């Protein structure tokens, strides 16, 4: 705690308010950033490449941050962790702002959106309800949120209590950096084989689930090679999925415009982001609630039931949810051929209006 020595309730209020401001600001930036790909090009191949570069860059950045953060805290704080954490938060905030300002200054939108009157929420909801590929993508994002954030919340518990060594979490994080980058870069190759971004996401989700399920049978202490092998495979396939699921969204915008005549990039990205956040809330709160119900006590030796829950929450439960996600996304029908036909028809409609 780098701020004044306030009372606990004051600290909680301060943290709650600042966290809400952080999430609000992040959402305000992330929605236009997320819709940018769809506005830069209507070429399905170019969109796949843009999303791949975005995902690979994110994985590289995460890897760098995981490696340099702890040494930077020590260097900036000169032995004072409170000062170090505060200064590194400011440093990362400045880098974040500079990168986004550069991004928005140097990108060019080529997809022209006709000027229209403000569209009501009711009309926009009705429009997305008729967009079947988009609704499948929303369902996929919801399951993605439940699975990813629930498992991430469980990860530290797993290494602390099941493996008995919290430091192994850092080792695990280092092992999965390279697979994250390679997996994200593999999405375009899978897309060329399937010609369907949703099906590509489905394949990645299925293989992620199988890999996580296999992790249940191994531990770092008894079978380190097998444990880290399946950890790397799970992360490799997850990164491919993460790239594919976001590459789906811009194409759904064209489908919606073709189906309803309404183009609402921002609303669609905001709505799908909401689905992901609802999934995140359910995944993390369900884990906390279940652990509390069965007797979890922080920083103590846990009972066997709690240990079993923690292990399953890191392996088999997300594995099953990933397989369900694969099943949902399998029904995504907007392939390359259909998409190109839709874009052509939209362009023909616009040309007729001009005439």
C-alpha cells in the first residue's frame, strides 16, 4: 500500500473507486480499439492477419512484462516495494497511453459508414438477435470468460496448495510464454485449411480442452515433463483460439449489415465484450463461492475436498468447458465464400443507392 496509512474501510473504498475508474477507462479504449480491425479492411484474409499480429504482439508484451516486472519493482523502489509498485504502475500507464495514441494516430479507416440518426438500443438488440453467426460468437465469448478467468483465478491456489510451492507459478508462467506466441501466429494457417474462423476457433478450443484434461493426471513434483508438456500444449492451442475468436467479430458486422441493413460495429463489440465480462464474473465468483462453501481458509493447510476442487478447477473443469465451447463454435457457418458474397452484395446495394 503506497498511499497514506488510512483505515481499512477507507482503503477498500479507495480501491473500489479507482478500480471502477480503471475498468471504465479500459472499456472506453478497448471498444473502439476492438472495432478498428473491421474499419481498416473488409478483406477476410487481411483481417485474419491483423488479428494475428494483434494477438502475437499481446503475447510478446505479456511475456516481457512477466519477466521484467519483478526486477523493475526492485530497481525503481530501491528496496521499497511500495514505491516500486507505484512507479511501475505509472510507467506501464504511460507506455499504454503512448501506444494507443500512436495506434489511433497512424491507422486509417477505409470502411465508410453512412451517416444515420441515432439508433435506439431496442433496434440494435433486435438487429444482433437476427445475426446468427454473431450470437454464436457471443456464446463462445461468454464461455471463454467463464473458463479463462475462472482458471486464472485458480492458478495461484493450485501451485500454492496442490503443488505446495507458490514459486512454481512463476516457472509455469515462463514455460508458457513461447507456446503463447507460436500458437497465436498459427491461426492464419488453420484458417486457410478450414476457410471458417469459427470452425478454426472450435478446433483450437477442442485441443485446449483435451490438453487441460490431460494435465489432471500429472503434477510438477511427480511428472514434471508431462505436466509442462501438456501445459505448453494447452497454452499453444489457447493462444490460437484467442486469436480466432476475436477475428470472428468484424466479419459478423458485415453479416448483420447484409441481414438487417444496420451496421453497428461499436455496439456489437461492446455487447460481445459484455458477454465476456459476465462470464468472467460468473467464473471467478463461482470458484470463490465453492471454495468458501467447502472450507477454504487462506494461508492454511486445506482439507482434501478443497484440494480436489482446486485441482479440478485448474484441469478437468476448464477442459470440459473448452470442449463445450468447441461444440458451440462448430455451428458458426460464416465461411470465406459466404462472407465474400455478402461483402459483394453490400457493395452493390451502396452503388445502387448512389445511382
